[in-house]
């Protein structure tokens, strides 16, 4: 019996253009750059700006870039897992929205909510589906 192994064959990321720094944040809430830096080390963050923009926007950009970068056709993807604690909405799953936006029609997609460890759980889950032979090409977003 041949053992099937899972492997990461490509990675891609995308961050929103708009940068919110601590000085701008000081104007919105009762905090200071120093307070944030000493406790978190965060100086700035990239955020989506505008109405009706959520995790699926970031995921869609990342997945489209991944498909292009790896030369993968959307119809070859048979599973998409989105690890997030900030879904666009409860239903449909953010993974389904990303799949739809990327033209991935033959995959089953679901969200995984496990806080900071969610991406690791999603990778482990994807690996098990591939190793079982039930899925060949899985995308993990997180």
C-alpha cells in the first residue's frame, strides 16, 4: 500500500493598502503610541477601509495570487479551509465566499474558528484530507 504525503506547494499573502499607525489610533481611542508599543510591539497595522469589506476580501486577493503564482486552475482545487475568528458573517462561511470569488466551484469549503491556533488546525486538517486520499489539492487561508 502506497502512503500519500501532504506537502505545501505554494504560499502567497496579501495585505490591504491602508496603514493605520499608533499616532492615528491615539486620535480614535484613549491610548498612546508608547502604551501600545510597550505592551504589543505593534507600530502600525494594515486594515481594510470602507464599507462591506471583510476577511473574504483579503482571502480572495491571497487565493487569486496563489492560483496565479502556482499555475493552479480553480477547477483543480477540491477543498478550501479559512481559519478565522473574524468571518464576514455567520452564514455563508467566509471560505465559501472566497471560493465563489475565485471561481473555485468543485471544492467543499468551510471556516475553522480556533483563535490563534486556527491556522495550525487548518493545516493539520488539510493534511489529513490529502493523506486519506479523499482530497488532492487543498487551500488553507488564515
